[in-house]
C-alpha cells in the first residue's frame, strides 16, 4: 500500500524549467532535461506523496480524470520503482499519456485530496508523474505496436486527426477493424500539430506515437477534405462506419469592436498555425510578431500560446488582456469548492518570459494608420456582468481611455463550435445551438452509421476529454459493427465535469 505519511515527508516539487534566456533562444520544450537517475528519483519521491485515498477523487469521472486513469495504483508502482508495471497500468486507460502529461491542465490534481487544504502542501504532482511514466516506457522500448490477431473485415473512416480521432482510430484498429484517418491538412495531428506550440510539446512526441499507430495498421490520408476530395457517396460506399472528430475550430470573433477590420487584427489560430508550420520546415510565417507591439485579447490557454510564440518570434512587447478581474492566487471555497476546478490565477511558463498581463480591461477601439493597419488599441476598465437572461455583458466602469501601441492584435477569446463544411451538409447533419454535433446515447448522430466524438460533440475542451470520448466512441462503433464490444468506454455522451451551479 502507499505511504499514508508521504505528503508529510516530501514537499511538492514541479518539474524544473530551463532558464528563461536559454529557452527563448530556441523552440524546445521549456522543461530542463534531467539524467535518467535523477528523474526517476525525483518523480518517485513525488509519487510517494500519494496516500491511495479510500475515495480517490483524482480519477473520478466528474471531479477528476474522465479517462479513469488509475492514479493511486501507478503512483505506488513508481514509488516502488516498478516503472514497467506503471507504464502498463497507465496505458490501460490512456492511449497517449505523453500528450496529456504535457498538455492537460490536470483536473486530477484539482480533485486530489491533498488539494483540500494548503496545509497539505499541495496536490500530488500527478501530471509530472504521468508524463515521466510515459517517457520511461518509450526510453525502455516498452511502447510497442499492438497488432490485432483477428480482423473483422469491417472498415471505419475517422474524419479528423486530433486527439479524439487518433484515440478512436487506435482503439478500433486494435479491435481488428480496418481504419483510415482522413485529415484535410498536410500533416496528421490536428491541433496537436498546428495549434500547440513546439515549446509546449515537441512534435517528435506526436510523430513517435503516429509511428506506433501505423505499425498497428491504422492508415492515414492527408490533404483530403471529406465531403469535397472524398465525396459523401464514396465515403458511404467504402466504409461501414464513420467517426466525426472534426474539432470545434470556428474561432470566436468580435466584429462589434470599431477597427476590427484593420490589417493586423487576427484570430489567434491565424497566428499559431503558420508559426507551427514554420517549425515544421515550411518556410517563414506570413504572420510574425517580430519587431511588433503585440496585444492578445483573451486570458486562457490559447492566449498563452500566442504569448509565448510572439516572444520567441522577437516581439517588441507583448500585452495580454482579460475582461475579468485578476483571479485569487488560492482557491476560494465559495466560488469553487474542492473538488471542482478551482478559479485561481494561472501563470503559464510563457508569462515568466516577459510581457505583461492586464485584467478587467476591454478594447474599446482598434486605431489604424493611413494605410489601414492597426497602430494602437484604446482600452477601458470594465466589469463583466450578467443581464436578466443570464447573457454575459462587458460594462465600462471608468471614463478614462488608455492607448497602447499595437502592430499585431490577436483575438484568443474561444471557439464557437464546428466549422460549416460540405461533409455535414452531405450527411444531412445540422449543428446544435452551441455549434456542436449532437448524438444519442450510443454516440451515433442523426446520420445512419455516423458517430461523433471530441470537441465536435462537446465543444472546445481539454485533451483528456477528447481522448476519453475517442475511446468511448470506439466502443460504440465496435459494438455497432460486431454486436458487442470489449473496448473500454470511460465516459457517456452526456457526461460533464463537476461544477458549481
């Protein structure tokens, strides 16, 4: 069993980062490389802080990990130095633990019992342990292709190659189906490839996992927009089932801001995608922050990704704006009681590298020059309120207007749902009021033999939810094609994370 006093013996220690000056000179991941021995010792110590609670909220589907990762079990294995067993246990519930270990904001840590009180020293460093287990498994050659012994003769098309589509494809391939992943971009990976900057996850980690999937038998087709390059009629003819994992890539815009039409005002993904393509060797980005004053509207993950990218590109200044007031540094039990996701100030690695964050402000106007390019933004202090119908309203609270220089403005204010595409029209699928694709209890859409998972179904969400939905839809498709399935199904289509009403 675990050491029930481990958290009293050992303080929490997150992975060490490289010095700021060093990491700003390249695009490599921000964390420092440790020797295999030092890494194993440090992470085993962190795993020893886990108490193996009687009720482990960390892997509760509503309050912690939707994948149902058996966190106390692999923590105890790591504590004992049983790295191979820990890798097996981790991969039993998660197809891509190196992705979640690098990218997931870790609702499991928010649900850790040690997160109840600051006196406990903080939650177990679950994310660090998870990522290290995955890397040790790769280093030791223990992540090998799992080729199915029996083939069903059924063919499945997966549309979209983000984490949900890849998880569904790998599970269905291992169940013996012939799976082809269709991706409209020139490379596989979706937002893992072109949305996540290299300094958060080097693409070698993605390519390594894709190599395993190819060896298992999954086929990949790039540069193929299903519904255009591959017609719906051909899709229906060639495949017995279709999984839609097309994401929720329709970026939220705000055309009500005067000056929004000026040159130099862009949605966040218009900046991140070409920056990532440049890192892939496709030539200089057409939208660079080099030598520019950059304003980022939006305080979430995407805004932080733009922030770190702009700094590395050589921006003169970077300022990130948030309509909301600065969150508290510690959990407020009235706002977000344990084990819900805490409303606290989140500082990303990029915020340590320069620039400035400003809270409770809004852009009143983008100011242009004679050539129609943005040159400044005008700001006012604001308060975010709700009207009688519960709609969000940003209300000015000051008459003072501040002007900041701006050569590049990036709107990172979220996503509105699935992009309109010929595929959905051809299948006769309509989007919900939230811009999502609806499904029944078996993940099947209103179109026969067509299933949905990930952000396309849930709306823009976490990588861990995408993988959980991909695994669950694989179970549903397998049962649909064969009458039964032994694949795991960690979440139901209606599952939601625990939240304060």
